[in-house]
């Protein structure tokens, strides 16, 4: 099945995005520090530290999601409950950021975020059927074929 390459591609994109986020926040922190900027009388040093921390935390979050996708792709197994929740939250974050990015940054950034969102969702959906197959959805007859339950009104 083609789910293994999708998970690996999603992992690579998320890891590259994590590095990019840390670099962008590092550049922003350096600019704030060099120009001694302040916003609403906030301490410029606090703004620099906050920018670095935000970049590091968000980069770590994206890297964790990327590693989870990579493990899914290499093992070819569905993620556990916590990993699935983390990947779903990552997809939601990309959707919200994509909606905000259209007006603030432009359509190119929006397209990138939607591609990452599509890769995450495709990875989750492609590994979603595995549990249903194991559990079975109906009763099996003697031949191993599933029978449907009688319809109720």
C-alpha cells in the first residue's frame, strides 16, 4: 500500500518546517535585539527571550510530529492514541495558521501550509482502517465471511 511513502514525506516536511520555524524566530529575535525594539513598553530583552522560547517550543512540537510520522512510516503501523491526538492537533494548527496566513503573508505560504495539512491528514487517514480490520465489523459465518446484522426499525 502507498501509505508508507506518504508518512515518510510528511515526516520530512514537518522536520524541515521545524528547522525553518526555529530559524525564522531566531532571525526575528536578532532583529528585535539589534534594533532595541519595544511593543507597548515591554522590555526588549523579554521580547527576545520570548521569541526564542516560542520558536524552540513550536519547533520541538513540529519535530515531535515529524518523528511520529517517520516512525509510522518506517514501522508501517498505526499510531497510538497519544500520537494520533498530537498529529490531529498538528493538522488543526496548520489549518488555523493557513487561514491566518492568507491575509498576512500571502497565497504561497497558505499553499505550503495546506500541503502540510494534506500530508498529515492523508497519513492519519491511511493508517485509520487498520484497527477496523482487526476488530471486525460484523459476525463471521462458518466460511470466514462476514454477515450483516439484521436491520432494526
